[in-house]
C-alpha cells in the first residue's frame, strides 16, 4: 500500500512537472489490436461479440499480470515499484483534468473557451454550457481520469489500472465507435460496473469535503427508486455541493472578483476545488492505512 501511495504521488507530480510526458499516454495500439482481432473473424463469428472483447482486453491484461507477478519478489521490490509507477502514469488521464479546467477558465475568447471545453469533455461541447454542465463534466472527468484508475490501481496494481483504462477506452472513447455493437455495449456495461464503486466512494468523500447534508440528500433522492448501476448520483451530489459553494463564494469574495467571473466559470472553479479536496482525502485515508500497517 505504501508503494502504491508513493507511485500515485509520483504520477501526479510528473503530470505537472513534466507535462510533455502526457503525450506518452496513447492507446492507438488498442485500436489496432481490436481491429486485428475483428479482421480474423467472419461477421457472424463470436469473435465479433463477447469472445472478441474478452481477447481484446484479456491478453494484454494477462501479460501485465504475469510481469507484475514476475517482478514482485526481485531486488527488494524496486523493479515492481518502477513498473507499477510507469503503468499507473500511462493509464492516468490521459489528459490532466486540472490543466483542462484551467484552460477553460483562462481562455481569452469564446472560441478558445469552446476548444478548451472540448478537451475537458473529450467531445464536441454543446452550444450553451451552463454551470451545471461544467460541474458534471469535471466530476465525470475526475471519475474516469483520476478516481477510477486510482481505485483499481490500489486494489489490483498495474493489472487493475490497465484493465480499467482499456475498458474505458473501449466503452467510452469515440475512437472505438466503429466496434461491433455487441462489444461496445458489453464494454459500456463493464465500465459501469468498474465506475460504480469509485463513484460511490467519491460521493462519500464529497460529503466529507463539502456539505454533508446536501450530498446525502442528493444521493438519497437519486436512489429513492432503489440502487441502479449508473453514476448519476455523483453528478446530482456534485451539483448540490457546488450550488452551496458558489453561494458562499458570492459572500466571501470581493465584489470585483465576483463580477469579473461568469456564474458558469465560478461553478467550474468550485467543482475543480472540490475534486482536489476529494483526491487529497482519498490519499489521506490511504496514508492512514499505511501508517496503521507500520504500527
């Protein structure tokens, strides 16, 4: 656990100190690998369904799992730590969330802000992006770029974070929109399964880092009809928390600063602040487990 915590901190630092390294987070090979497997099958073959998806994900993950096991006991664990850190960095993001948010806030004009928003959403933005849309984009980005990879890295190491990133790419990235419909749907279901516990833990961290009553009320209202395998409760809780944060900011900030910011950008800024607080809370909890294990 201590090695995993150190690796995560190094990944966060590397993304800011050496931003050029972010260009290494490429998964073009996954697109080529999926299309190769599809090319070996007939249209009616099982390779265009779940079997093909299992091979697309399973073989690379198996390779990483074998390397993880092989390095575990060698040279006091140093090669295993370096390997885990490299895989975690590769599967993080791929773009840095806070840098994308800063680009939206600091955009010089509407066209630049629209381009920055496209990077934040990883899609073409709608014509009118209101504050709640920005809040949802930040928290969805935090789930897929930070907290999802972090959770599965802490639980399963390099194998877990690679599996999560591959499933996220296959299920959500537009580059794989041409995948067989059955594969695409299964990948989305798998991604929902992996995202659900991370989103629940994010919501709990949000309740501790922000207004507990607002978060709990939004979470309970979302689940009024029972538990569902989606993460809409996270967006609902985020909107409720940011509304309170913005109301407090309006009274705490100087009038000139409030007037200089649009309401949507105020909500965007506060959403990013909350995400950072949640991340620090997650890392603090992991650090407590590490210290408890030492004691």
